[in-house]
């Protein structure tokens, strides 16, 4: 019995130490919002049925562009292939994941069509909404506050992660302002 209690204590201590090692307190040193550990940067490429394709995007489908955004590690400076271009309202949002944990602040981007009962009119900063987006674990079904709203063309892009060399397919979303022409 004594051995079982000691083993239980030991396993609990190891679990606590391992959990502490993996904690991200949101500070810049810990990666904060830029460390999307739960984020699968790739997607199937499926988009909401009611999302309008851009008629004359700055970066047409199959064109090349450089990503100038650091939503996640390995993205900034990557050369990307545009796999979709859509006209919509893009929002940065703050939400607490449905899986628990600390709030995710200023997440970029969730589009209008990824918000429950969105209707036609865009949301305003400060509005509370329910997310239907699945970009990160715990995002779908989470209550969020709109931090900013921007009427823009959003792009789905495929690129090679500049840190890991991994291929990222159909990443959602970057805005037109976050892309530049390749040299």
C-alpha cells in the first residue's frame, strides 16, 4: 500500500512539473498570441458557402506574394501561393477557448461568415459574438469580443514555414495589407 501511495505521489509530481514546463503565460518571452501551439495552420480549403469570391483581387488565385504578418511563428517573410481571395469583413477578436485556459487576445483573423448568426451588417468593436471558426482548438463555439473590424479582401494562402520547413496548405486568413509583391 505504501508503494502505491508513493507511486501515485511521484506520478502526480511529474505531471505537475511537465504541465508547468508547457505553460505559456502570454508574455512576449513565452510567445503569447504569436505562439499558436494549438493552431493547425493548414486547412482543407473549404470556405463558408456564403463567402463571396473577390472579383478583382490585388493577388489573384495562383499568384505569388510575400506574407508580412506574424500571426504565428514561421509565417512572416514566407513566400506564399494564393489559394483563395474573398471580399468580406475581417475581425480581430478576443476570446476564451471552449477548452479552457487563458483568453486569446487580438486573434487575427476571423471573417464575418465564421460568426454565428452574422446577418448582413458588419459587427462593431466591442460587440460580443459566438465564433464558428475552427482555426484553433477551442475556437468553435467560443464567445468573443470584436477588437477591430476591417472591410477588405482576405486571402487563403499556402506557404513553407520559414522556421520548420513544413508545408502549410490553405491557411486562413491574411488580409491584402499583409501581403506584398514578390521580387
